[in-house]
């Protein structure tokens, strides 16, 4: 019989928690569980969904122990996996990140540009704190971290927790590969073998093959040049119009380099003027998420709690998050699955900073991951990545040193920011808005 695992979800009050629990419960044959715990530092928020999650777990498998707590010791004792998706400052601070940037005519986005830098300055401390709890109470636990901004958080982990069992991951390539499979008429993304390189939210596919080894990249590029990463009728696996529009914009990104398939996040770096023109500075993505996903998830959890049953629920399995089960399964049962992870380059990309945290394919087994060798990357991508990785490193420098100048430099260097003057104006507003979240800058 397979060994059963105990899992803690850090950031238990996240809008993604119920769908991740549903996804875990749907995969008990692959990854059997004996315990599911929720941990958050905001009891009131976590309580909005804890009872519903408990009902969902009990109705699926009453033998699985369930606990929701704000006590780190209870949360982190006797756990094999920590699935971490915290958002320090929650959605109202995401709203500030987006709106402050837009006020200065700059891309206002969760993980890209000034918004991502500001979020990074908040996130680093929260993620490190959770790693410390994990190491204290369950030193053999693996943390699968997808708390954003993943690139900056991963760089902080590399420097400050070099030996910890933390793996930083992102669902964006998975989401895009689901649509690619649909475009290519392949049954599922699992039928595709891909090669990919880049930074988090900043990468390219160099190969997409079917299981017979046929290269499908030219066919995919031909399609994307016309339609973006959508079906011909604009459809695909999108949660809402805003994601659909991002997938369509892939058409213009591919036009710049028609030899590689880009991550759709590159739109923020290559078309910042377009993005700003199409943003409403008074109603940003954070507002959309609070008015839709947050309301829907918390509303449904309240309904389940009141009804005392989850039968007939509209909550759905988080398909996009299936890679979390795959990763935990690979670590628990040594499957050697090939997955895209955010890891130290260490020569994998031959002509790129060995210390940079890059997103590349790795083989995952019980002792962790082994990155695959990528070789040399082209000048255009290398140039973009060098600039962006410097932004990420300067942000972590600023956090460590409490340095105003390092953060000003990070903002100035971001491709989304037009000048040092604009960078400084954004920085000064962000310092004000992030009081109590950022280290003090001198
Ligand atoms: P959310 O605000 O709904 O939930 C985050 C929760 O984290 C909140 O309940 C908050 O109280 C809690 N939290 C904050 N600081 C904490 C700490 N120090 N310890 C414990 N809990 C803490 O956020 P969301 O929209 O559901 O997103 C959650 C996170 O997942 C974000 O970081 C988001 O960017 C990230 N995310 C990443 C990916 C990816 O591919 N990498 C995909 C989806 C979401
Ligand atoms: C994708 C990215 C995540 C990001 C999320 C934001 O899944 O990979 O890193 O957090 O999108 O989505 P949202 O719907 O909150 O804008
Ligand atoms: Mn991501």
C-alpha cells in the first residue's frame, strides 16, 4: 500500500484553497492523504472557507483528518508537504500595487513591473517565516511554493535559505500548454514533451513534441501568429475575458520573434504602452478578482457551511493546479516526472548568469529535482532576461540591505518603466502605501 501523506496549505484563506482541496481529493489514488491542514495568519479570513473545506473533505473521505489553524506549531507539525500560496497584504495591497503604477502611466500588474517589485518586498518576509516554521516543526517536509512574485521569492530563497526543501513553481506554462494541446488537436498537455527556458512569467518554448517525437512548434507558431494562444474562434481554457485577451495578445508577441512560443506574460514587457492604454486606473485586476473569484468562492463556502453539505456545489477542481499533485507525487513516489521549475541556473543555460533563478525543465524524484541542460539561448531573449533578472536581484538586495537606491535602481531598470524620474515617483508613493509591510529603506 502507498504511504499516506500529511499536507498543510499555507495561506489557507486563499481564494484558491477550495479548488486545490478538491484537486487533492480527486487524486487520492496517486497521492493518498491522511491529513489536510489549513494555516493562515488571518483567522477571520480563513474561517470564511475552513468549515466548507472540512465538509468537502469529510464527505469525500472521513478517514482524512482535517484542521484549520492560525497556530504555526499545530499547522507545521507532522507534515510531508506544505503547499504555500500566501499573499502578504492580501488583495487590497495588490490593488495599491496596480493603481499606484497606473497613476504614473506605468503597467499596473500583480507580478510584472513596479507592482511585482512592491509585492516582492512584502512577500519575501512572509515566505521566509513559513519556511522557518516548516524547518522547525517538520524538517523533512517539502514546500511547494507558488506564492508570488515567484521569481523574486525564489531569488530570496536561493540567497537566504539555500539548503531548504523549497521548490518554487508556477501554473502559467501549464495553463498555456492546456490550450496548446487543444490547438494542436492533442488529447492533453500530458501528451506533449516540451523544452522551455526563461525566468518566471518571462519565458519561451523552444520545442513542443508529441509522444512520437514529432516537432509541432512550426504548426503552433503558424496558428499563434494568426490567433494567439486561442482557438480560431477565440476560445480555450480561460477563466475570464481578461485571460482570453492576454492569450490573444500572444499573436503580437510571436510576431516579434516568430521562431519561439512566448509566455503570455511577456506582453507586459514588450507592449507596456498597449497595456496601459487598455487599463482602467480606477478598476484594476484586483478589483475584478475581489468582485468575481473572491465573492464566488467565499459565497459558495458560506452556502456549504449553512447547508452542512457540499453536494451540488459549483466549486470546481483546480485543473490548472494539477501540477501541484504531480510534483508532490514525484517527490513522494520517485516518479521522475519532467516538470518546469524555478531553479538556480548553474550552467543549465550555458550563456546565462549561473546564479540566476530560471524556469526550466527538471526531472523530479524523491531527492528533489535535476535540471536539464538547455544550451545557448538567442541574443534577444538573453538581453531581455539579463535586464529582468537584474531587476529581481536588485529588489532582493534592497530588501536585505534596506536600500532605497537599490530599489530605485530595480524600478529604473524594469522594461515597463520609462525613466529614473518616473521610477522615483512610483517608489515614493509605494513606500507610503507599504508602511508596515516593507523593511525601512534608507
Ligand atoms: P488571497 O489573498 O485570496 O489569499 C492569500 C492568503 O494568504 C490570505 O488569506 C492571507 O491572509 C494569507 N497570508 C498572508 N500572509 C501570510 C503569512 N505570512 N502566513 C500565512 N498566511 C498568510 O490570495 P490569492 O489570490 O488566492 O492568491 C494566493 C497566492 O497564490 C498569491 O501569492 C498569488 O499570486 C499566488 N498564485 C500563484 C500562482 C502561480 O502560478 N505561481 C497561481 C495562482 C496564484
Ligand atoms: C496565473 C499566474 C499566477 C498569477 C495568476 C493571477 O495563474 O501563473 O502567478 O498569480 O495568474 O491570476 P488572477 O486571476 O488573480 O489575475
Ligand atoms: Mn505564476
